């Protein structure tokens, strides 16, 4: 299987599905693919998806991530951003690599840890997925008990909160409950395409300060 994987060329935006992949095979595949790669994986009870994101997908991910970081910094909240870290739980037979993720409320619990094991460590407080290629697997995030999932698709931000084991769409964020982020985040993302990253982040920080005051 590993030899076959090395021969697979995935153009940006494309994906490949492998069935009947055991947990041991998943571990081997992840190790063989390595940490520094463009492709991302999702594993759901034996079905492995490998996907290569589009460049526009990466652009949106970076700007939205920067906006979240700026927001956390302005709120003076400690956080840890772990990017597309592989999160998996063998007991649940699920694994995922989010576009971006943040430890916020649980940051202190994983501070300094180089490797995380979701059988003992908490999941990220917030995961972000850019759905340009319709890749998001909310059922995997549900199984891993990620409290909040942001899905950005076609200019629209949807916030999903975990309630009784299932995601429920919400108008407000669990981590930032008093800010109208559904409207504001897409607006600043769009502004960045004409004003530039730095100018956009500066304007966003000013908006946060004004809103808090």
C-alpha cells in the first residue's frame, strides 16, 4: 500500500479514498507521508481520505487564522495554534487533520506537550475548515468531541457548537460569545484581497478594541 501511495499524484483540489484501512495501516501511512506535506487526511472507521487543498483554500485559511490569533491577542487570552496537526483516537477509530485548530480554554492542559493523544488529552477548543473542496467531516469532529467547528464556504462562515454529541449551528461562538463574527470574519477576509494582510489585521484589531470598549 505504501508503494502505491508514493505513486499517487494528487492535483490541488482532488482527493483519493482508501477503504478497509486498519488503524495500524493508518499509523504507518501517516508516518510515511510525513509531517511536512500539503495533503491532509481524514479517517472514519476504516475509510481513509487523502486530499490536496487548493491555493485559494490555503489563502483563506491563513487570513482567517490570523484574524482569530489577533482576536485572542486583543482579548489577552492564552492560546496554542496547532495548524493541521493529526488528531486521532484509536478507541473511537477516527482521525482528522483540520485546516487550523486552536487550544484556548484547554491551552494550559497541553502547554509544552510535543505529542497529543486524544485518549488522554482534550481535543482542540476550536477547529477551522475551509470547505472549497467540500472536505469537512463533521462526524469525525463530533466523535473526537471538538466543542466548536467553524466551516467557511463560498464566503459564508458557519459556526457549529457541540451539544449532546451533535453539532448545532449557532449565531455566536462559544469561545467569543459577544462578538458578531459570522458577519465580521468574512468581511475582513474579503477586505484583505484588496487592502492587503497587514492593513486588514490592523483594521480588525481596531474593530475589536472599539467593540470591547
